C-alpha cells in the first residue's frame, strides 16, 4: 500500500528581483546583469609557490568555486602570475595592496581581473589614468575593494569612523576617477566585519550606482561565527536582489568558504541545489540516533552530482509531512524505517538496513534523473531543523 502525501508542483518564487547592474566579464564568467551570482574564494598559499597555489586552486574548483583571488604582496608573487593565470581552471583575480606597479604586472600576466584597495595604495588616485588605460587595452575589469580597516584617511577624518556612508563615498569617489577616463568595467565591494554596517553600506551603494557588487563580511571569524555572520548578511542582501558575487571569509580552509557560499545560494533558490540532506534536530520522540543516521547517509552519498534532496527523520510524527518535498526520505521508529520516494511510502525496513536502503534508492533515482537529462549540481549538505 502506498500513501500519496501530495508533493507541491512548483518551486518557490525568488524572494526579490535581481538588482539591475552593468555586466562585466571576469575571464569566462559573466558578472552582473542577468548572470547568476557567482562564488569566489582566495588562496591561502604564498602565491610565488606556484605548485602549491595551483593545487589549492584545483581544490577550490572541485568544491564549486568559480573565481579565485590570489595575493600579490611581492615581486616574486607578481612573477608567478603568468603561469598561475594560464594554468588555473577558473579565472584568477590578482589582489593588490600598497604597490601600484603590481597592478600593471597582473594585467600583463593575463589575470582575469585586478582587485585594488585605494585606501592603502600610495598615491593611487594619481595613477588611475595609467591603470584605466592598461586595463582597458587588455580587457581586464577592476574591482574597487573598500575595507573598513583600510579606509582613506581623509574619509575617516570626515566621518569619524568606517560608517556605511564613508565606505560608499570612498568606493564611488574612486569609480568617478576611472569614469573620467572612460573606464567602467568595474565591480565594487564595501566590506566591514559588522554585518549590520555591511548590509547598510551595500544598500546605499546599490541605490547610487549600476556597477555589479561583490558581497563580503571581512574578517568574519572562525568557521561557525563566520558562517553565521556571512549567512545573515548575504541572506538579507540577496533576498533584496543585491549582490552579484560573494566571498565567505572564514578562518578555515578556503574550500569551506566555497561550500558555505554555495549553500547560501542554494538555500535562497539562487542556485540549482545539489545533494541536500534534510534531517530533524531530534527530540524526546526520536527512537533512532538521528545524528549518526544523517552522518552515515551523508557519507554514503558523498560525491553525488545530481540535485537530490534526502530527508532523514527520527520519528513518524513529523517524518512523512516533513519529507514530502524530498526526493527520498525515511521516518524511523520502533526499530524500523519507513522509506519514502517522491512523497510515497514504498517500503518499511529494519533500522539496520535504513542507510543501505536509502543509498540504494538514491543511486537508482540519480540514474533515472541523469537518464532524463537532469542538470547536475555541486554536492553540498544542509541540516534542517
């Protein structure tokens, strides 16, 4: 006997229309306009160590990173850029501070874009004309990256601290200097470590320009804290249609930044979901170790490349209802598990066979989805409660 639980026919609509912005090309990745929001990260290796840097870029690419930034604080790093830019599987942005000469080196090296922080580059405004010409001739966009910790001293004196207004004024001032030279292949970021300040800064910026915006909470902190702060800030802005690229800044391996970034986009319906484990938080009704079960199912399905939602529920009270939107699910109790596929109970198995059965059914559904031409998504895991 099967029980039809009634799966909703349509996906939820986006929370808001995307803000209209100019579109630029970062290598082969379109940014802004109607392009999807892209996920970025930054290498933690010494850039001059070419092999280590390329290895980390490969790891980031495998995690779903679409654009990568590398630090260029020295001449040795600048000399490594041509090889890195050529061999990287994804577009490389050179991150420049203090020395404007490295901007030109990055452009000449074939980097897909250059990030500059005007607040800590000596006499940057005096070099804008040269930079604009070099970037324009090479077809290389510029990201004007304003940070609260390195705001122009003139603006700090004017505003007293790194307020949203100060961050926006700094960014738009630098844009105006590039515009004087006819250069508009620009992306802007106005980062702050306080999500509230950051959100307000981007809202102001979105009202005052049409450039694509790169979202970031700078120095967000360790993995847990940084994930929460980034999810709150990005969620608020992306839900309003603000943001064209994102970078989750964590004191953690950069691949973790990418996983969090992708999950934020998937959670907001801005990216096709990959593998998603929906599991209950457990309670006094649970008659199975939900944490262990969810971990075992996640491990068993690691690497699956189809958009599959698997629900792991600890009891039969909410299990069927909570699992009805899932492609596959289980509600456990009394030493058994009811297995659901597309909202219907297909079988009941002993607790010892739940994981094996879920994995077998997941593989079967994945094969059917691939046969039907379903688009694959980057694998990620969310735990819902």
